[in-house]
C-alpha cells in the first residue's frame, strides 16, 4: 500500500493491538560503547541506542557476549541490524526506540526470569 510516498504495512504487537507503521531502513551504524550503537535511517534520522536493558532471553541474551554483540551488521535485504545468531530488531522499532525501550526492557526482564 502506498500512502503519501511511504510504504506502510500492518503489524500486530501483542499488547498494543493492530497498528500501521512506516518502513524504515537502517543505512549506517557505529559501535559507540558496550551494548550501545548509533544508528542512522533512510529518512535522515538517527538514534543512539543502549541495548543492554533488552539483552535477555534465548535470542537477545546471547548478545551479552560483547564479542557476539560487536559482530552486528546491516542485513542486505531487510536493511536492519542483525547478528550472527539470528537476533535482529524491526527497523521501525530502532527508529522510534524511545517509544519502545521501556516496554522492551520490561518484557526482556520477564524473559530473564523465565530462564533462571
């Protein structure tokens, strides 16, 4: 569907319901510290993201190994950040990280409790 020049698609998030969001593409990133990346997007915006609070659970928890975390790349097809273990994030989530960070950290802490 084309809407004002931007592709949009429908996604479902369990606690939020059905919503629409723009498709963003990650264009660049830099590792700026432990578990922290500066990420730029195709709309000219950027985010500095500290991933540490969400690195729990089977998939994202493995990224607490800094050697693995620092192997982050941009997926050539999905145009998002991805890691060798298959972990990735929706580019829209990355682009709007401040809107999602608290909820993601809450959920991640629950995943950590489930593993213990």
